[in-house]
C-alpha cells in the first residue's frame, strides 16, 4: 500500500527562551496532535510519530521539524530512524519511508494484527517487539525474521534496550485480575537467541541499562528498582524519587544520568544512577510526556498536544558524550 506523495513543508521554528531554569527549550511543533514516540539516527536526523498517522522529521538535531505525509488513521506506537535515512513507524503493521515521510509503504513481511511496541536500531540491524515476540531485520526493515517466539504462557514486552551490539534487553510485564509481574528477555549474542524470565516485581513500564549488568526500571505503580546482575534480580531503590510519579519513559545517558518522562508533563533528572532526582522541566499545562530520545543528539522529549522539548546543552558546561 503506497500513500500518495505530498510535499513536506517546514512548519517548525525553535523558541529560544528557556522553559525552565535548567536550560530546556520548547520547540514549536507543526501540529497539536499527540506525539507518541521519537528516535534519532545521528546527531542531526530524527523522526517523530503520533496519533492519527501524524509524523515528522528533523535534519538539525530537533531544533526544527517538518511534517511528513499522514500514513493513515492508525496511531504510531513505535518509531525508528535508521542510519540509512529509512524511517519506520508501526502499531499493528510496519510502514517504511525512504524519502523523509513523503511516501509510506506497508511491509508485507510482518503480518498485520498484533501490537508492535518498540524498535531499536543496533549497528546494521533493527529489532522490533511484536506482542510477546522479538523480530529482527538486516535490510532496513524491508524483511524480518522472528528471533523470539511467543510462548505458551504469553510474555509481554514494551521496551527494547541494547547496551552493546551483543547485549540487549526487552522489558515489560502483565497486569490482570490475578496480579502483576515483570517480564524480561536478555540476549548475549546480538539478538539471535533470547532467554526470558518472570521477575517478582510489578509490570515494568519504563527502564534502561547503564551496562550489561546494571540497569534501572520503573513499574506501573510508580516505583524504581535497580538490577546489578543483568536482570536476574531487582532491588527497590532507596532514594528521593517523588511519590505518586508515573513514567512513560526512562532513559540512561552516560556517564551517570537518567532522564524520566512523566505522565503529568515533567522531566526528572538523576546524576547518580537513579538514587537522587530533581525536576528540570514542567509543562505549564501538565501535558503527558510520552517518549524520550537521549542519543546521539541532545535529550528530547515529546508528548501530548504536539509537545516537543529539548535540553539546551549549548549553555551548559560541556556536552554529555553519547554512549
């Protein structure tokens, strides 16, 4: 299915005034439609997707954005910008664009129907969570193969996090009348094989890893847990993370920084691997922040009402090295 071509028009200009005392700027968006995910291929090129087929692109590290062709009525649950310039969006099917969103083509290799939760580009490969399955592509998302089959007792994953070309994690969990549990999958061979586990904490909504062994996750009940052994065990974090704070995204940026995007429009920052936190941005209207991108560009958050917020590293003491 080919979506008809429409010339993309630049509609975004940065607002230079900081929106908080911590050097964050709000970037004027091309839409007031909710954004659900954002991803960058490098320091300049990124893509954003949202409700009702809305999508957009940046070529200057997120300072300005232009609208791509609407890819249909379906909302994007996952977005990926690949080094080749190919963009992927998905919800119940995968769509590709090789021309910065002017046209979108459905990928026939992936059956429609099951929900797609996340992408991650790792070197020349891209991985995808499709319900309780993990898929991989070696040709920019044109063809896919299943690497983790859906189990008889289905596991649910929502986040992909690779810490190196070889070691990666899928995080998620279940929430039903019987209770809640976290689900984790781990690969040590570049995504060819995965081991899975049900972990005795609540469903993981967000999380990331600093190394092959050390990571931080947030559960649906608003609590933080840390692992020091590659997700074999988790311990509650004893710190000052605000009570009754619920996260849509949690990302690590070297050397010790974690960024948290909250459901009530705040960005929280920890500079000691998740023990202590401070608020660095708050949306005046309390719009939910739904996704973060931390590499390789400056940290960017997107959310409801077309909200785009960028950390302004130019006026800070140095730049965070990408991991």
